[in-house]
């Protein structure tokens, strides 16, 4: 059964915002109570937070779909809906968050580091919040916005100071078991280590972590063996330690060729590993043949510029010198890193000529409006309510959308789309003759939505109806 997972695909869905309420206060002896619809609640966020007690992404491997709760709708009596609860997902230290296209979104390092993976939708305003001097009793409310949904990829990159790399069965697990209190699985067959093992080493006043990375083989950077799955775990280390087996039983292998092969795979993988400091460990020198081989190859490795340490994990030989050498490099790397600066808040004011939206004409003649405000207003509009649609038209007009459409060459009857191609509202454009409450009829209605007859015809119809009633009254004979 799988016990360690360092890469998962996660589908998150934040909570939807609650709808606003359209309500009118009703009370005895108060016929004009006014609007009292409350606002909808905000949808819950999806939040990733680093938890040191979590060491694997296994939970998300089994349950890749996560959703936060929705906000509650508003109610009459000025009662606002309850906000949805945020969903907090604990991830290991060193988790990298990517989007579906592989773009980096966040690198979560350090206990308590958070990242909002999905933002909950805003709650819609109730008609009490929409009331104004010109629209005293709105017969509509705004809808809640849908929460953000997205596909994410979580990758775990071990946060370790030292990485032990080498062929399978080179003795990395044995070495980390005697340097620290870690108890990895140790056996005499290849690929004993299937997951990275972490150990804490103390060398004088320096305390650092060592990662035992599963064995690499030729072609690891291309996915052969286990290398591609775990090379990411060496990206954050301060020093790479090559563990070479001086007592290998394979006739076609020797420590120098092993070193060249691993170096080639690290160079192909990239991620800045070519410039990382290196140490070379000649392991298993407690065996007579192993000591003889170490004496032969040590001068050549030192000629390449590497520091060489002869150790034996079984006999505990050379461990202190190796531990202090690794600790010294780690200390130098920590000292060279820039000090953590205080977080600066950068304020970038919007340009004076930035309208907040764009109007473009596409090849098929359709005019497309893109912008945060217009798209959000469309999502909040109940298109089954004429007054709500008229309110949307007023907002777009005040924002300057109609002026920009005129500048772009739009004419009455042209198609206009607000939003992206896969989720847009498309309508035939009719320039507004006016805006506001002077064109409203009963609550929930807007005469601008009456496409059968213009407003002048409706006025003449009402006058004709009154004349007809007057004539019928004049002709009425009660004694007939």
C-alpha cells in the first residue's frame, strides 16, 4: 500500500457567495416599510498551510477533490447570510503549488506559511443595500458570485541541508542511520529506499538535516528507475554528497564511473544542481578490497577538485570528519543567504486613463468587453428580473462601457459579449436613452426591457385607455 506520495493533482472549489434577498418590510400600520433584504454571506476560501507534522501528500492522493462551504443567502429584516467556512488543507514543508499548465503559484516553506488556493465568491447585496434616493424600493437583489475552482498540482521538495546521492545499495541509508537517529530500511538488494529519508545531524554547534535520496541509475533524469520521481528532493540542499560503493559486486561498475554517471544525470536535470558544493564519500572501506580501491581512486577524485572522505558505516570510521565537513558548508551557505527583510507593501495606483475594462472587436464582428467589474456585475445579475437587468445597464453606462463601444464602432443591433469566450453573456446592443429610476415601473420591472413598443407608445396607450373609460361613463344610462 502506498505510504509516501510527493506529487498529487488536486481539484479545489471555493464556496459560492450567498444570494442577496429582495424583501419589503411589512408591519401593521406601516404600509411603506421600505426594503429590508439582507446581504448574502461570503463563500469559504481554500487555504493551504504548512504543517510540520505532515510529511506526505498521501491524504490528497486518496481524496483529490476538496470544496469549501457556500455562504448563506440573505433574509428579510436586514438579516445577512452567514459566511461560508474556510477549508484549511495542511501540507508538508517544502510543498510547491503549480497550476494545471505547470506555472508556479507558490513555494510553501516554513511552518505556518499559507496560500489561498481558491477564493470564495462574494455575497450578493440585498435590496436594502441597493436602495438610493432615485431607487427607493428596489424589487431585486444581486446574486452571489461563484467560488473559484481550479486544478492544482502539489509537489513536495524535501527541505534538507545535505543530500546523499548515489547508486542503489551504495550505503546511503546505512550512512544516514549512523549519522542521525533516522531508521531507514536497509537491505542488500537494489532500490531498498523507496522514499526520501530525513535525519537530523549535530556537528558541534551546527544542527542540520540530511536527506537520503533513493538510488539513481543511468537515465534517471529521463524517468528511468526512481530518479525522476525524487531528484526534486535535492533541489533545496546546500551540499551534495556523492556516496560511492568501494565494494560493489558488479563487474561493470567502479566508483569513478558511478561518479561520472550521477554527475551527468544531475547536470541533465538542471535546477541549479551543477553549481552546488560537493563532497565525495568512499564508503565500505572496512572491507579489505574496498580500502585498496579507495587508495587507488582517491588521488584522481581529489584532482577533480572534490574533497574525499573514507568512511565505514558499519565500523563507524571517518564519520566525525564527514559530519563536521558537511556542517561547515551548511553554515557558510546560511551565512551567505541574505537576511530576511520585512515585508513591504507595494501600492501601485491605477493610471488615470485606465478604465478598468477593454472593448475589442473580433473577426466575426462581435464586440467583446473584458474587465473585472463588468464581468463581476454580469455574474451578480438575475436575468429573470427586468429591473435587475436595467440596473446592470445603468452600471455599465456609468462605467463608460457604452462610450467605449461607440468609439470602437459599435452600432445598434451589433452583438456584444461580456466575459471570456467560454463563459460570456451575449446580447444585441441597444444604446441607452437614459438611466435610473425615472424609467422604472412596478418593482421588478424596467420599461427598457419592453421590446414590443417604445415608451412613447405606452404613454399614448394609457391616454387612449383613459379616454375610452370616460366615453363609456358618459354613455352609461342607469335607468336603461
